[in-house]
C-alpha cells in the first residue's frame, strides 16, 4: 500500500490520531534540536533568535499535547492503557 492509499482511505488509512501522534513526535524533535542549537551557537543575535523559536516550539508542543490528551489519543499517565492497542497490534500481526 502506497502513501496516497494510506492518506485517501481504505483498510490501513491514517487516522486523525495517527497524524496527531506523528505531529507530536515531530514537535518534540524540533524542540530538542532547537534547544541543542541554542546551547551551541556563539553568536548572540542568532542565539536570541533561536531561543525565541525554541519558546514558540515549546508552546506549540504543549498546545498539541493538550489536544491529543483532551481527545484521549494520548494518555501519558496511564501507560498500560496507552500501550495496549500497540501490544494487541503486535500480537495480531506477529511482528
């Protein structure tokens, strides 16, 4: 199945939950990279610009995390419940 098939529907279509989880992962990665850049850059103006971008990325990440928790797609305080669907999929597919 190709990417377009996954996006357009069908048995293995991406859900809003899948897309939000991917966005959350990418958001966390962006925060990590910006934090690293802030601590390594020597130029003061560039460091200030990166720090502003870092703050904006953190705010965006919190907004996205709040959304996925509100929709109960992500349950960080209920780890067994959060991983149960992944465990079931793993067992069903034999991966």
